C-alpha cells in the first residue's frame, strides 16, 4: 500500500539532514559556485565553462537532438545511454545479425558503423542578450510583444559573424525576462562503436523503469568524425576521428555516500516557479485525469499480453511508452503530496507578499486565471489522452488531418511519403480487435468524466465500456482504419500504396468512414468548447507568470535563481546518497552485480542475463573494477536535479572526473520537475566501474580502454 503520510509525519534521521537547498539546473555561465564548493567541489566554475580556453563544456554534447553525451578520449569517443543510441543500434540490426540482442563492438575504427542523420552539438559560447532582444518592447503585450521579440531575435542572429559550421540561436529564460544567445557547432559524422546486448543495456526494462534499486548497464559508445582540419563535415570515408579540446578522465575510485557529484547536460523541461494554485491543479486534477486514462488502457493490454505471447511481443514497446509517463505521473502526484509542495509554495508566496505587497495582485490574478481555466484544462487532459492510448482514434485523427490537407491543397508528394511511412509503422503492430477494447474503455471514461458541456452530441451513449465494444466492432466492419473496408482494391493492412493510388476516391471514402466521423465529432466539440478558451487563458497565465518570475527575483534577495530547463546546457549538483522514500523503507546508494544475478530470470525479456556475464560473475573475474566489498558496483543514486534530456549526461566528481552516466530518476522523486526536494529526489546513474568492466571483461574491447584516461 502506498503511504499517504505527509512530510511532517516522517521521522528523518540526523544523517538525512541536507545542506543542499534548491537543487537547480544552472546555466554554466551563472553557476551557484558557493553552494557547489560548500558541498565539496574542488574545481572552479571556470574549469566547467570557459569560452576562451578548454574546459569541461568542450566534452559535453547534445546527442541527436534529445539526449546528452560526453567525449571520453582524445579521439572523439562518445559515451551516452543505450536507450539514447537504441534507434541507431536497431537500424544496424537484422534477423541474421541482431545487434540489439547480441550487442556490438567494433574491433577497430574501420569497423565503426555510420549513422546518417545523427548529429552532436557542442556549445561554443553563451552570452546574455536581454537588452538587444527586449529593445523597443516597453508597453507591448500579447501578439505585439511576441512580434517585436521575434523581429529583434532575427536581427540579432543576422548580425552575428560566425564560422560556416556554426549557428546562433537565442533562448528565452525566466519566462521571457531574460534572453541568451548560444553559438553551436554541429558535427554530422557520428559512428556506432559499441553497445552491450539489451539484456545488459535494458536490464529490468519496463518493470524497473523509474524504480530503485536498478541494475541496468544503460550505455553505448559512438565516435565523432571530422574533416582533416578537425571541423564538422558530412559523412565521408576520408574523415578522421575528432580531436576534442577536452575529454573526460574516467575515475574508477570507490564512491562513498556524501561524495560530491555534478551532472552536466541538456535537461528538457521543468516548471519550478509555478504558483501554488498551478501545482494544486496538476496534483489534484490534470495528472490524475491522465493517469486514469492510462490505468484502463494498461489493464486491457496487460490482460491480453499475459495470455498471448505474440501480442506481448507486438505490444511491448507500446505498453512501455504508455506506462512510462503513467508511472512518472503517479510518482509525481505522490511526491508533491509527500513533500507538501502546495503548502510550501503558499508559505513562500505569503513571505514574498510580506516583503513586496504588489505581488498579492499577481498571485490573485494567477489564482483567478487558473481557477477559470481549470475545467477547460481538465477536458484538455482527458481529450489529449484519447489518441495517445487508443490507436484507432490516433489513426482516425491522422486520416482526418490528411483529408483536411488534401481539401486545402497543402498535401504534396513528400507529405504523402511521410504519411504512408507513419501509417505503416502503426499498422505493423496494430490489432484492431484489441484496440477496440482499449478504445471502448477510454471513450467510456471520457464520456463519464467530462462535464456535459464538453461532450459532442451522441457521445453520452458511450458511457458503458462493454456496450462500446459492440458498437466499435460494428463501426470497424465499414472502416478503412481497421483494414476491414476495401478502397481502391486494397485495405490499409494489405497494400498501403494501392489504397493511396486514387486519392480522390480515398478521400471520399474517408469522409464516410464511421470511425473518422466519430473522431471528428469528438474533435469538433473540443475545438468549439475548449481549445480557444484554454489557449487564451494560458496566454493570460503566461503574462502573469512572467511578472511573478520577475517579482520573485527582485524581492527574494536571499535566493539565487536558476532558469527552468529548456533543453539548453545546464549543470546540476548534489551528493551521492541513498534515500528513505516511505515509512520503514530505506534504500542504499548503490547496487552491485550480485543484484543482477538475484533478479535473473532465464529467457525473460526483461531479466535475462548473458551467459558470459554469468560466467564472469561465477568466476568473480572482476579485475580492477570491484570495489572494497569485492563486488562490481552497477548503479548509484545522488541528489542531482535531473529530468528528461539528461539521459546520457556525465556525472562528475569534485575534480571533474567522470564517475557515472545518468539515465533515470527514482520514482518517489519524479515531482522534481515541479518541486525539487533533496530529501526525495534522486537521479540514477551507471557506475563507471560497471561500464569499463563490461567493455573490458565482457566485450573484450580493450583497444577502447587504451584511448581513455582511467584514474584508478
């Protein structure tokens, strides 16, 4: 049973006292250096980021637009997560040579595999450009303000003289109160060097996702290639390994609890400065709504997957995708309640008002706007989850958009190729009968939970999930979506190209498709009752939030502020630490190879273990990678404030040496996107000892170790 105890009811031992206050995703040009040094950092802020000379930032890259990676050798060797490189590993896999299952390790540089389209971005410089971007904006609001900011931004970027392999981008911070320019260098020849089998790289898979203790070797290796002048270039066999300005030494020293660490990467999105009313709505309304839709979806899928192995294989990726956010939101709600996030924010707001009475008007305005928006935001939450859970509705939405684009004359040959590819991806793993049961459940939930004013005419008859199945099965008999109706001499299952051979007849048939008509009815009601209202109120909220952010920074002189994450380069820091997330539950700060063997289930898709790893364990052939306990550490936790996008980020010690590879967060602290609390928030990392143990002992890729600087 999940504990509902508030923080005040939990007795924390003295060892759990924290010097760390706010966490934070700090811009590397504006680090909270004093707190970092108070917590144990031995290097300076300039060692981390210095545009004039080599620094740690020259070893950290954004990997393929979404993850982080780091350079770990003088020859451009990159380390990132297995799940960040997963698509590329998959793209090189065949039935005969399954790299996902078997792993891959190049024997030399000639054996490294190119990955067309994959890029890495270095940040060459960061400058504040607020005066330039906000010039001439005094008194402007709404669309006029946005237009002027856009004009100023374009003018600033055009004025910058950069190399032909560089680009400049401008990012808003602090809700539009400040702006920063980034000089970015993009390398385009990125080759796969090595990856463990997914039985190591994804060990624990869905069951262990967001969970501690973890035992996952979530890493892969790539290499950056450049032209003969060490500059970015498109793939060419004549390119050479990139020579970095800096690469990270790798420490395999034992870690101790309370060791200082910091994580350097590209976190995606946080909202740490929301008012109490916003957090209350997330905690009590929108998160529970989205959780409830996924609850029923996962239950339907799980029942079929447990009894049918073919379905389990076909739906494992979909199930994991749906469960990922579901699990995160559940942890977020629990964490917000347990950390008393709303109460703390209410106290903070009153403290601000006592120092600056003008803030009361801003808070009152936010309270009014959020309360007015609440019913519309709740309907948006339910509505947005429909196509995310029911593929039948997702397909109906896609086909509906296609019809609209054809009618508007905006659909071309390139659009068609992309559309057919997207449809093929869905249909290859789509079971219309199973998805009808999912659709029946989510429609019943939507019809039951939504206020009557938001429902389209006729949807009230969908409140009974069992009755819905029969209705949807009847619709399916006459639907192109389900592949049961024939158009242009083919079905969507049998021949996508033939279905689209005569687009005029296809469009005519789609307009009469009962499932598309059902979706258009739902969408039409949403657009007419909710979309414009929720959007206009959000514009009001955004304007008030900008004012509130400025007021916080001007009023709270005792607090050092950092901007919310927005996929730009950031530093977060903390200490290696275990946790006491619930009453009578205590977690240590690290896991070991012995724990992998404790979870081992032969042949299981989540918990199988490769035979060679079992042999190494049985022989205790650990080399220099065992710690003082005699075991190989696998994962560890710390109080670093991370989020999506930090996957693959380097975890560094007090001296800037690589000690771990960030890949996940502990479930009980996922509320850190909204309310970081060092008592509960833990990031999860792969220990460098385990990474090098796998490279050395398991993969026998010692040639890669020779490139690295290993601190023993």
